[in-house]
C-alpha cells in the first residue's frame, strides 16, 4: 500500500526562533508521533535562508490524516500553543498526499539535505507531465551521486494548494548544486515541460539540529 506524507513549511521571520523550535520539538512533533500510522518526523531549515522551516512526516497511508487520533489534535483541535505559533509564523505550504513513485519508500534518517519541488500543472499537459516526471526526471535525479531517495506525491484531502510534490533526500544540500544534478535536471524534455508548470515552489534545505 502506498505511503502517505504530511509536509509543512513556514517562514519563521515573524516568530521568536527559540519559541518556534521549542513548540515544534517539545509539543508539535511528539504529539504527532503518538498518532498510530505516523512513521517518522524530520525537520529541516532553509540552506540559504535559515528562517525557512520545513517538516516532513511519513505516514503508513494518507488515511492516517482522517483517523480519530489525528483529528483529535489537528486543525481546529490544535493546542493553544499551536494556534499561537501558526498565527504568527507565515505558512509557505502545507501538503498532504499519497506517494506515487516509488510508492512505499520512507525518508532516510541519515540524510543531511532535502530538495523540495512542488507545483501545479497545466491540465492540458498533465498526462505528459506525469510521463516525463515518472520516466525521465525522477529516475535521472535519483541516479545523481549523493541522492539517497527520490519520491513523488500527489495531493489528497481537502484544501489542495499544490497537486504535486517531490522530495529528494540528499547527503548534503550541495548535491542539488552539483554538475551531475544540473545535467540530469536540464534535458530537452524538461525544457519542453517547464512552460506548463504552475505556481512552482522549490526549497533547498539542510537538516535541522536543535541548539544545546
């Protein structure tokens, strides 16, 4: 059965950094990891902008998001602290979905970098977009030295902001700046598809390490 994903990203500039991290580390992540079906939780910060905070949660299936244990802590049932912090920090993207390719892989704990690529696509080109992503783009990036996993997800649930999201776990954020990465990412087929991207979002991140 295909794995699910919960992804959240914030611009933390308006918030106090220490409080934001205390909330995430001592309440928010532990609260979710107590929900049956949550496999892991990984935190990241922007490699070029440390005010960008990203969290990824692998799920047994997307159905975990509809389970009573998650519903008891999610959305309107979030804690007072959650409501306070999320009202201050600026949300960049919240995404929940199902893994398309490979389908059943989870994020490796040893990764030190993460590249996030999310977008919508022109419906008229969507069939070819998926063929390109699945047959060329994802496999070629997966083969780049330093790429640990390459995965695609399609949005599920209500309030979809972006339909597709890809996660690349890396040995270092610099992998996504390497010549092999550039060669794999910039092909004639890629150039053909780029005009059909809508609202693209790319985040280059490094592993979050709690201070102290």
